[in-house]
């Protein structure tokens, strides 16, 4: 299986690499893995792209070190992957909390991505934002981790007050989330609760697409896509009606078409 090594502490990071053509890197958010992008991989490869799906440290098939679950390290991991695979000019796509990795990597200047795509971004801007929701998740994760993950997935995939997943798919995704590092999963909550991305967003140079579900039931407490878009120099924002926070998964065909239209 393909791995690279990155970071401090030195960590083995798993990735999948399919197809040939202009590269697209798909980065998942908390608490899932690169398998979140199943609905995009085939369509993008068939559209003539090379598609790379890494697992963030602590998640999926990547190693689970005790430390390193902060956005500077997440961004350094992504940069290491891009340099190792010669993908400095790739399109970088992030979902949810994974958008922080993408934004910080792209804004650093270490690589020069062709474009940036933020799917349902969870990016804090205001240092006074109430961290209560993240604190509640942390407390629940320390005492009842699997139950907390089960509840989170229901919110990630719910729109207009209704669940979007069948029971079998929900169980599959819960298994992916449960297999992640218990320590890393909690630390990752703290990272996105207390990191600020205003400066990173204002330093984004590539064309940027923001795609978000209009019925996001997971992150209404975050700075919204409108405020995020206002900070980015070259940005297009698209809203998918009646879609949840996990719109790339639940509305895969529509979401992928929006991405390909943007790249065209």
C-alpha cells in the first residue's frame, strides 16, 4: 500500500492514487477518511484526472501518533504529500475541517496549487466565537466516544431535519470514524475549535470555489461561507439546495459536476 512519511513526530501517511491527467487531491474532514470521496473518485478519473485521496494522520489507514493533531502539522503533512508525489500544481479539495489543511497549505507558498475547492468549510474566523459546541463534543468523546461519533454522523448527513443515509451506509461510516485514533480524534476537535484562518484566507492566490449544502445541520455555529468568501481574493460560491454538511457524499453527482464546471 502507498505511504509517505511526514512531520514531527515522523508519521506514516496513507494515500490512494488513481488515474492520469491534471491532478486533484481530495482531503477528508473529521472524523472520517479518504473513503468519504468514493462518489467523486470514479467520475473524476473518467473525466481525465489523476485523483489522490490521502488519510489525515490519525484517521483511515494512516498511522496514529500520540501528538501532531494541529493545523500547522496537518498542513505540513499535505505539503509533504504534494512534494513527494510531484503534485505542486494540483487542485486541492478539502471538506469540512479538512478545509483548514488545504487553506493553510495553499496560503503558505510552499506549493502553488492550480485551484482550491472548499466543500462545506469549517473555518473559524472570529477569536470570540463561542467554543461551546466543540467543548461539548470533546466531553462526549472522552466519555462516550462511539455514541458521540454516531450522533455527529447523523448531523453531518441530515438535511431539512431528515437523515440522508440508509442504515447500512451509516454503520459503514461509523466504522470508519470509530477506527480513528481516540486521542487524535479529540485533539482534532480542539484544533478546529481554536484555530483561526482569517490570515490564511486573505493570502490565498489560486482561484477558489466554495460549495456548501444549504441545509447544513452540523456547523451552523461556524463562520458561514459568505463570510469566508468575502476574505478570498478570487472566489466563486455555489450553494446546493436541501443538501447537508456532507454534500459531496449525499449529492455526489451534482457536487462533482459543479467541480468539473469550475475547473473547465
